[in-house]
C-alpha cells in the first residue's frame, strides 16, 4: 500500500483489515474515528514443522505479537474500536487506548476461541447462550471482592478457574495508572468512556462494572459467541438503565414433509401462458 494513500477507507466498520500486520500502522491516520482490525494470524504451512512454540516475548507461534499492538495507544480520536480474531489477551493495551480516547463510545472485543471452564467451577457459572437472560429488576449485591484473573492484569482466567479471556478489572486499573500523566479531563481518567460494550468469547463477572464503567455513559452490554457468566451483575445505578443482551435465539429448523402425488400439478405453457393444468399421476410429465 502506498504510504500516501488515505487510510480512513480501510479499517472502517464495513471494511475490517483482515490479517492485520504491524507494517500497516504507519499508513493508518491517527485522527481516524473508526478502527476495525482482525488480529487472527493463521500458521503458515512452512512454519508447521518449526519446533519453536514461543518467541522471546512469550507470544505463541501464529499469534499477533503483544508489543506490536502498542501503537494502538497513539490514536486519540477513536469513536469506535473493533478488535477481532484475538488468539491471546491484549487487555493491558486495549484499556489504555480506551482511556486516551475520550470520545470512544463503542468497543467490540472478539476472541477467536471461547474460554474453557474447569469442571469444578462450572457449577458457579452459566453459559451465556440464547436461553440466558439478565434480570436487572433485582437489587444487586455489593461489589465482588474475588478476582478470577490469573497473573496481575493479564486479562486471562486464573488456571484454578479455567483458561481463556476474562474481563479483567486489574488490567483496567493498571491502564488507568498508565495514563495519569496524560492531559485528559479528570472524568476520563476516572472512568472508561464506553457506551456500548460488545464481548465475544469472554468470561465475565461484576467487578469491572463497579469501578471502571461510568453509570452515566454506559448504555448497553452485548454478549456474543460463547461467553460465560462467572458472576455477572450490574451496580444498582446501572441495572435499570443499561441494556444487557445475549446471543439471539437460534433459528428453528425447517421441518420437511412428504408431498402427496395429489398435491402436485402439471402445468403446460404455450408462448408464456398457462394452457393446461392437471393433477400429476406420478408418471413422466408430458413433453
């Protein structure tokens, strides 16, 4: 791509950048309002026999390198951010980018793989599927004290609970600390600016919504793919004003039935007009 080519026409909502690579950062205008990138990296055939599993930064083979997403923080005018195809967690970078973009209203994070929940923890969780529903009419509990995350702020479930992506309030806290020196309004340093949060293939509890989402801004939480309710609920000031949606019901299967011969008609056309219509007797239709 020519470095002089305007970039606002790529990475838009209807034009995601598939197989995004770090070499594209220089051609993306930093004042763009929308960024939609797919971070899925398929393993190349020539790398299949490579015995090296991780690089020196701990990135698995075939994963978009963690440090190569850091230029995301250099954007300042994002209103919509959509990251899909993620094979590992990038939450420390993602939340920092959210804090420094005060107009960011829509955030979509889509993992490539769903979380794996340990059997002894599944009894405390619910799969967020088309049968799942959040009841915002009930008063909520107090802010949860337990954190299900693994390494501090990693964005991943602790191995005691399973594996996969976890909406991590510790990662949000660390991101907020990283932008304290930024010249941002105090309100933007206190809360994330997000109005619509869409998550796919996450484990989610209540913790982040008590501390890091603004009750006067957050309007909608949407779960897609195969998310897990690991203790999700909203604070009292949010529960009646924030819409929470799970995956839509699956379409009902089409039921076939046997057509009796008496229900079928043989139609004869001449010059585009029907000249004869008769019951089909099951034999060969007339020429």
